[in-house]
């Protein structure tokens, strides 16, 4: 199954040169955890010292919060939906969009 993944740019240079979309292909039984792991392994997400957290959403529905691997100490993804739910059910034909939250404290 193909998942459309997009992200916000972390800075103006990233907006110019970084890819802001990619297609992630996983089997039909892939879970939200599998999809999140695949996105993190791909190196697609870009972070800065001031933008070290991203939230993945389908529409306005938050799925998972991910953290920069360079932000001091490693943090595992924080699932806002059950990590073992099928990704195809959560994302469907839509797009999983990673954005920087305005209100995250910690």
C-alpha cells in the first residue's frame, strides 16, 4: 500500500531545496507504528534546534508526535492514536502530514 507523506519545511532554505513530499510503500497489514518507523528511518523529516517536535495528522486528526533524534536525548514517538491500528484504516487514500506544533511544551 502506498502512503502519501508530506511535511512542513523547518526553515526557508529547507523550503527551497528539501523534498516536502514522498511516497512510502508498506504492506497492507502495516500499523501506525510501522508507518511512523518507516518515515523516521527514511530521513525525510527535518528538524532544527527550535523545531524539534513534529505532529503527524490526517486532516485535523493528530496521529503521532515525533521528536528530533538530535535534541539532546532520544525520545520514542508519542502515539496519539493506538500504535497497532492499521495505517490503511487511519490514513486511507489521504495524506499523512507532519507539522510543527505551536503549543507543545515538553
